[in-house]
């Protein structure tokens, strides 16, 4: 991106990463050279290794179900078959530099290939991704094999029955897509509860009920991980799964 060629590169390593991440976030989905990708992939792989990787096999199941797990941490550090990204309808990631949303973090650490791949999918589709549906991509530099991108409902007023149905559809769509692609371990973030403002308690109940219902009729997925980041979400899921 020649418009940024005059930017001063900071001496501090953390500020260098912040600048690089910002450039990743605003970079359009045009192709990247193999030389660039080689350097980027080496850098991101080392950065992810230093941040620490958590193997899903080291986690313990909940009392609710031997295939349901609860884990508090950064989903981008989790080594499992697939993680779920709370995406927007354009499915191209967050364009706001260094925004704290999960969509931004996943795209930043996966590398520019993820936006390129998502753009390819959307160009073929020809329209925005519908709420409650999902798409699958490779995880690229992330410890996971795949990323499942789902669009949750946006809540701007009172919670409606339709909103709850759409959120349940997010979980159902991801599970069906995961099973169809041979995924045996999948980690869900708290879909729609961030900037989309879905009430956390109700969202967790919908999530756990939808997953439990799916697992009763499907044996191909061996591990479903509810990934939480905040202490509040942890307490909510503990009430539902550890009774």
C-alpha cells in the first residue's frame, strides 16, 4: 500500500506489531506475493508460539456432558480443529485498526490470507452473508485448522423471539458445517454478546441448549468448547454447565 510508505517504523517491538496489525486491518483483499507471505507467516508463527498455545486435549469436560468443555482464555491461542469467529455480514474482518473485537484479532493473527479467502467466498456468493449462517476457511497461521465465520443478530432494542432463533441458528449452522468437514473439536466464542449487544445470560442459554440438542443426534464431533473471555461470561456458563 504505497500511501503508507512514509510511515515511521517504531523502534519498540510492541509498537511495531501494533503498526503491522493496523496495516493488516486496513489492507484490501487483493493478492499477496509469495515473498511477503513467507515473511509474514514466519513472523506470525513465532509470535503465536511466544504468546502460548493451549491444546484442547488438555482441557477437562464439564459436568453437563463429557463432550462439552468450558475454557476461559484467548481463542486465538487454542489448538483445536476449528474456532468460531463472530463475523459481520461482509465476512471480510474488522477494518478498524487494532479494534478489540474477536473478528479483528482472528484476522490479524491468521494473516492477510484470511481476508483474501473470505473475499473469494463472498465474490462467488455475490451477496452479504445472512444472519444465522456460517462459512468455513483455513486457519492459516492460527493454531486451529479451520475458522468458522458466523453472523450473529444485532440487538438494537428489545430482544425478540426472532433474534433468539437466529442466534440458535448460528450455533446450529457452525455445528453442521463442522461435522460436514470432519471437525472433531470446535471452540465457540460468545456470539453476538459484544458489539452486537445480545444479552449474555440469554445468549449462553441458547448456546448451551443448541449444542446439547445437536450432540444428542451427532457423534462425529467429540469436543465442543465454550470459550469465554470475561469473568462474567465464565460465571454464566459455569451456572449452566457445572451444576
